[in-house]
C-alpha cells in the first residue's frame, strides 16, 4: 500500500471508495487490508520505541498511534487546507517523541 494520493485522484474519490466499501465485499476487503497494514505498521513502530514493555502497553500505544494517524488522514482528506503533510508530520513526530521520552522517565 502506498500513499493515498497514488490511489485516489481527489478527496471525493476517497470518500466515494469509503462509502462503497460499506456495501461492496471486494472493496471492503481492500479497505480492511489497508486498515490492517496501517495498524501493523503502528504496532511495529511502537514495539521499537517501547522495548521491554508489556503487551498491554504495546496494545494501548498502538491504539493511540493508529487512531492519531487515521484521524489525521481523515482530516487531510476532508480539509486539506488544515491537514497538510507538514502539519501531519509535525503532529506524529511530536507524539512519537513524547512516547519515546515518557519511556525513559
């Protein structure tokens, strides 16, 4: 899976895909695969940032990071003037820095 801009020419195309995936089993499978890959990537990153932490900690931080990234993607799709790539990188970097810093305390 790559960047959304490689798959959808416009935000409208993404929103149409999302709506159709609710009723089309083939599109739902694609949507679910993308969701699972994003979650797996979040989990892998959290595991690298939190070595030695419990499965509960990893799961909780994976949930948080996945929700953050997913929410930022929605913001970028629906309000690209606010959900700029720079803003998204800044928010994610801050979150990861705080997560990593909290584990050293």
